[in-house]
């Protein structure tokens, strides 16, 4: 019922968005006298803001067609290296460029597409041979594809590292910090030659008991059964994954929007003022951000619920109780992977100290192979924007270069 109700609302809003867009174009048309006086420009701007907010969205494109290395523009194309039922390994091929550290960027499976890390990829392209985990929208996965949970996520990462080959590096942003670290533990215990040379964890919930945020509180103040009963929905018949139990992306988006509702309302108010004043570039910047922010996808119910249970309620990893396929995930197994923990001082998703916990539990990693870096940034600013480009990315590059890059 929940998903069907959302689909009905989405179809209604899509129609309203189309009409609002038509009205905005009509009122701003140079041939229309109302475009120059009266309330025409104001109404057109209001309609454009509404049309943008209500428009339906699919999976965005990375759109990274080139990069610049040593002042020279290099063509870049996307290549699918490996396809799996719930995700694919994507590589950004830099034409005419040989060598460079191979880097797997692990994108979050938390309601948004991997394109949320477009800025992360773009900044690392001049330095590294970049791969990324491109996760599939669960509502597009037929029931015949089977299940996908946290154990499968870890298996995917290990397989991706095998495909990339030995000597590669791994960087995990936010949610995948836990499965990425777990994969490193499993591979280290097996003496896997393809284990990463370095593991960079950025704003990840390694130990959510440290500086708990509103997200952590929500996950702990309600019993596990509440999540099973209230946030899990069934994919309707108009999608390939019809009948699959999922945690819908629209619920995740609603949660993030309400967490900072005042800021989002002010952003849209500023967008409206920019449009009225003819400041199209400023308005477009805000629109581009929300174009990505509102593009959401579903997670399988089993993955979402296992993450709630293992990561946020039981704190299994920092307690040394996390298992993978019935086998203990042992942080002590990591001895030769250089660990870099990056946190945002103003992070309201993963509190300060939650990612640093990975360094604490890695007792057999030499001190010289562990580093904690705190940036003056919020959660999104850790991996996108000027702080990421100018302050954080150079730290990551230096770390990789110093440890087998």
C-alpha cells in the first residue's frame, strides 16, 4: 500500500510539474508582454521552482568525458568491467594514460546512486585509474536475481578487488566503510594477494556509539521489529522487481529532507530569488545539487535490515562480534593495510570519532600506517565541493602515494 500510494502521488506530481514547466516557459517567453512587467517574472520563477521540485527522476549520468593531466585534456570513457545482479564494477578509462595507482571507490548503497560521488571521481581522475561500485536500484532487480544482504555486499567488494588485481587501493564513502573494512579483514585473514594496499574510510559509521547523530538515534531508539513493520515496502507491478521487499529510496530522501528542512527551504527560497533577479547561473547551481539529491533508488529489505541490526543497533564490528558467512570478522587480521580515516568536523550523519574507531580497533596495524584527518566540513563536503578538492583529496593522494601508490 505504501509504495502504491507513493506511485500515485508521483504520477500526479509529474503531471503538475509538466504543467508548471509549461506555465513558466509561457510567462518568461520574450514574445509574451507579461514577461516584462507585473507579476509575470515572479510567477514564472515560482512555477519553475515547483516544476523542478516535483519532476520525476531516474538514474543520473556521471557525464565525466574528460580530465586534465599536466595541463593536457584527456578523454575519458566509462567501461563496465564486471556485471553482477545487484551492481556493476565501472571503470573510468583515461585514453592515452598508462599507469597510476588503481583505486576502487566504494559508493554508498543508502538510497542514492553512485553518481552522488561524481565530484569524488572527477577529482581523483588526474591522479588514479578509478573504478567505482555502481549499485543497482533494487526495484529493477527481478525476484529471480535472488537476495542481496550485507554479506553479499562484502562478497561483491572482494570479487571487485580480485578483478582489479593486486596492488590496488580502496576508498569507501559513508555507509560502505563498514563492509569495506570487513572485506579488508576477511582478505587479510586469508592472506589474499588482492587485499588493498590502502583503505581510506570517509565519514563512515564504524562505531556509532561515538558522538551519535540524529540518524544513529533513530536507528537505536526503535526496536528492530519497528523497522520491519514500518519502513519495508513491496515493489509494485510496474517495475521489473515486482514483489521484492525493499526499503524505498523515497523514504530515505524524506528522512534526509526533514532532518534539515529549514536549510532545504532556504535553498529553494534563494533559488527563487535568483530566478526572479535573472541570476541563472546561481539558480542552476542549486538545481544541479537537488537534481542529484532527489535521484533516489531502493535497497533490498534484507540489506537494509541487516545493516540496522549489525551496524547501528548491535555495534558488532567495534565489539569484535561481526561475522561474514558465519565467520568472525577479525580486525586483528589487518597488519599491512595502511588505514586513513577522514571525518568532517560538522558531519551530522556520521559523528566525529565514528570513523576514527577503525584505527582504534586495528591493533596490529603499525602506527605509521594509520592516520586520522579531520576537515572543516559537513558530511557532503567530505567528498564533494571545494573542501574535498582542495584540502581532503591531496591528503588521500599523498597517503596512497606513500603506501604502495
